[in-house]
C-alpha cells in the first residue's frame, strides 16, 4: 500500500550554533537509526580539477617535444600553473562540499583553507606540508617571474597529480552533507523531479546549502506532520562551529546512505517544509 502524502507543518525558531550544538549533544544515545540520511551531490567548481590536471600533463608533453628553449619554458610555466589551479580547484570543491564558503569566517587564504581541510580530516599535517612546497614552486613562477625547468615542472605536476588522487581516495569531494537522520518521503529523479512528504519519524540534523539563506539546524518532530526547526544561519556560524556540528552529526547518525543532485534535494526540501518557496 502506497504511503499517504502529508502536508508538513513546521515552526521556525532562530538559534545560535551553540544552541544547536547543545541540542545535538542532547540527542546522544537517543538516535535509533544510523546511516539513513540524505546527502547531496556537489559539482566541481569551474572546469574541475581533472580537466585542469589534464591540461598540465599536456603542457609537460609539449615541453618535452619543444625544440626551442623559449617555447619549452613557456610550456613548463603553463604546466605548473595548471597543476596548481587543479589543486586550488579541489581545495575549493571541499570547502563548498562542507559549506565552509557560507560561514562568517569563510577561509580566504591558503593557510585558512588547509587548516579547514585538516580539521575535517581530509588531509593531515604531512600532506599539508607537501602541498605548501608545491605552492611555493607555483609562487616562484607567478610572483618571482622564474621559469621552471622541465625537471621542476615534471616534479610539481606529478607531485600534485598523486596528491590529488590520494586525497580524493580518502574523501570524495562529490558527496556533500545535507540531512543526518531520516524522515518518511519518496523522491523521483530524472527530468521531472518529484517528491512527497510522508511524515516525520524522529529528529534530524540539516545542513542546508540552498539560497537565499543557507543554514544549519535541528528538526524536532512533535508528531507525524508537525515539527519545530531550530536553525541558525551559516553566515552567522564560524567554521570551527561548523566542523564541530558536522563531526557530531556524523558520530550520532552515521554517514548518509543515499545522495541526489542538488535540484532533486531542493525539490524534497520544499516538499518537506525545510525550505520556503
């Protein structure tokens, strides 16, 4: 028998990140279902790191085949720049995936970005030092106007290529957090996306990336259709608070069991009252 489509009734309460952390900690030991949440597929920024890295490799090949020193230097410079852009693109992809870009202290320089990746367990201190060395080679090229030799270009491109592969094996940038916990619903993918809300089944944690007001909060059901949403805007949340919220949500609820594209998730959010029209 098909589940009945219900109309959710939600009451929004403003809260600080500290309030939400306190509420989340209070759920410890009360979560009955783990690993039943819904994640969101996050697209790579711009060209994406793979295409940029392919350009870097092509420039190395071009440099190897060049017959003039000037042409070889030109290709070596482009190889290092494209490889570093691939690295920067991947880093920014993780920041977007984990919503750091929406925080009031969004990381804006390389040190802040690396610090966030370390806090999220995406890289460790050793990897961060390797990345900093690669960045220095690129800074020599961009800011000190020094053309790298072919050997240096090969080393930098290969170092970054292997580092990118290792990082992505550790943590995929495509799969972002959205809902920890579960509620009853159906979701249809494809050209005509469609969602139905079938009822709340327990508390959930939401990390919403949808405009105009990305937010983080707790959904606390009172019955099958009625719930209170205690939420704080990400623009008023620090990255340290965000990291702690993500850590606790994953610890108590487990990783989401399914992922959908951003537009499908937004359709479900509108249907379930997590977002306004």
